């Protein structure tokens, strides 16, 4: 699990929308980021093949590789950690970094109970992933984040400018990192 290094500030999530540019994006960062591989749109064998290709690129650039899947699959595939809802993180696997997802106070409490290493709290701002969805906004995001017992990563409509406005050192994006370094 990356030798106990501190969590990166920037996190890139894979998605069907950015699938064609992920290799280029992963190569474009001079500083370490974390790459969360999701690719739910692919059949299992294609998903694994794409994971192998992108994880090689990410590791060559010094980035972390997190898999949105089970701990068993993450270990088999050689990921640094897993990403998902707090309850899906049980049982705790100390050798894997565990990134919980949360959208409200109940899920923050679940992330705290699960002992997650970090929590991705969303959606902060309007996002193309969920057009028209209710967002947390800066004030609610900060209120929820204060209750987390672990580092909080902002997600949803995030890019460098949004992270600056939110005053969040850690943030994640699907589209927003393609313009940032």
C-alpha cells in the first residue's frame, strides 16, 4: 500500500466518458495522483485487460491504483486499494487502502465505523455524471467533512478552480483533471 506515503491530493476516477483519454491523462501529471479504476461499462475480461494496461501506465508514472471492486479482486489484480460504499469495505483488509464513498451523514458514520482510510464525499457541485442531481455545496460539504474521522476527498464538479473555491486540499474528478497538473 505505497509504503505508508500520505494520500495524494488529486484523484482521477475512470468513466466511460474519459476512457479514451485515460492513458494520456495519467502520463500528464508530474506529481503523484491516485487513479480509481471503475470501468463498469466493460464486460469482465475487457475490464481486466484495460485495468492491466492502465495500471501499468499509472505505476510507471508513480501513481496509486485503486480498484472499484472487492478486496479479493483488488489483491488478485494487484491494486493498492479498493473504492466503494462503506459497507462494501467489510471485512477490513489492512494491506489495501480503503476509500469509502459518502453522500450524507449516515454514510460518513458508516465510513467512520468501517475504519476507511479516506472518504470521497459527493456531489459537491453540479456534475455531468448526474445532471440535475441535488448537490452538497461548500457549506454542507464542510459540515459533513468535519464529522469524518479520516481524510475527506471532494468529488462532484471538481477541478482545480472548484478545489480552490472549496478550500479542499484533496479532490477527485472524472473530467476535471484533464486540464489540471
